[in-house]
C-alpha cells in the first residue's frame, strides 16, 4: 500500500480530506509513486484529538468522523496521534479503541516516539511494555515510529535499536508495524541520498515492517525559517522537484524487496562491526551461517516455501563503498545454495563446495536475496 500524505501545514480540515479522498476514489487507475497500486490516504480530522476523552461527547465525535470517511475506497487509516508521550497512552488508547468500534475495517494509527540512541536495556523494556499496553488497550491494528538516525557525524543507533524493539512488540502483540523514513532534509539534517534510503528501507523490510512512510515535504518553504526544510519531492508550485526521481527509485526497490522477502518476524543478525553510535543490538542466530567477512552487513533469515529452503536478505550497511562479502556456511547447507539477485549487481552463483562459502558483491546500501537449499 502507498499513502498520499498531506503537507504538514494542513489544518486537518474535513472538507479538504473528503475532497482529496473523492479525487482518489475517481482516479483509481492512477498509480502511486513506484507502485502498481493506486494511492491511499491517512486522514486526521480536527473533530478528534488524542486527548479527546477529557471533553464530553467525544465518542459521538469519533462516530461522526468514521461515518464521514469509512465509505471511501481510498481511505487507508485514521491517523490519531503523532509521537504521544507514554503518560498519555491511556487516553490515546480510548480514542483508538472507539475508532475500532465504529469502523472495524480501517485501522486507527499511532506513530510512536523512538528510543534514544543509547537506550539502556531497562529503557528498552519500558518502551516495549508501554507500546504493548497501548496496542492492547487501544485495539490497534497498526503502529509506527519515526527515527531519524542520520547525523553530521554519521549514523546513531536510534533507527536500528527502535526497529529491533518494534519487531519484538509486533511479535508479542500480533500488531503489524511500519517505519517512517527520512527523505527531506531539515534543520541540521541533509536530504537523504539514494544509497542511504535503500539501506533504511531494506533494514525495515528485514525486520518485517509491513509499510514504509517516506517523510517528505513541499520545499523550500520561504515562510519557514526554523527547520529549513530542503530536498523534498514536490516544490511549492506543485511541480516535481529534482529529487522526485530519487524517491521513485527508492520506493520501487522497497516494494520489490517487500514482495520478494515476505516475512512477518524474521531472524536478523548484524555482522562486520561498524556499529552506529550507541548501538546495543541483540543479534539473532542465522541458521546455516558460520561466519562472515568483508565489512558491515545485515542478514535476515526466513524459511521459504519448499522443504529445506531458506531465504536470506543480505544488506550492505556501508552507504559509501561497494563491498564484497564472504558468507561461510555450516555443514548443514548443501552445495545447491544460490544467490538470487534483486535489482543488485551480483550474479547467480553456486556455493564454493571446497571453501563452503559464497562471495556477494553489493554496491553502497544495496541488498540481495540468497536462497539456500539445505541437505
């Protein structure tokens, strides 16, 4: 699913929302960027706010919101709260549960605050417990987080750390999750380059995210002097920007990856060092893998269809240099192991029977799939 997102200046006006939904409903043949599907819309409506239970008559307002929108084919979800404090989760849960009661088809959606880059084990446990409480009490069918980890000094651990914990929450509660990924530059953060976007999207797919929400913006905004938004996909006159094609390429690859590597909660391991600053990551065992060399990479593993077959998603975590990785296999892996390229520079290869290894060459931020056939 792809989502048409309104600019942040939008006042969450119902008339605008319904006009946009009506337009999308009548243009079902139009495809979303990098997609074979029509675009859909997350809606926010000023009639309902995250603290709505503090005001009388709030359930009637939720009922009125769902009645206004739920018949539209282009409705994706109700966006209820953006990065609420855990102290407010109980009120937010009341609102999302009411949305679920009045519209059992379209999910009510909450975007969570990420973990800080050096979060302790105890802080991570608290984050997971709070998120699980919100999901269960609020009857959530979707949650996400926004972790912008690309800093002037490089990458901090915010993204990977929150991604790992979001997967654990999803597995525990059965609630799927999505990730909000940076595209537009703002403040001290530069617009994200294509190799970086490919890496972020591949990591999200590796952990089992069901969707990616690209954070973009109409730029430049001459009225905005605080955040200095730059490098968005659309200019203020409505024309595609010079970076629109970059978003198209990244989203096309992300959708292809998600289609080819369909796994709810894969096992994920990070190898080769070069950890982001503050990283306290827990590696899961990758069945069949003995060791790696060649630099920083991520491997996600899931059983594929067919007896004895596994699929690995291999990601180059170096977004500057191409790398040739050597993957060494355990004896349980048969000589029929093959590398299946996925918009990648690598070619089909077979396992080196003598060395029990395979070479995988990946460009910066690039990914490939490896299909294993075990004895």
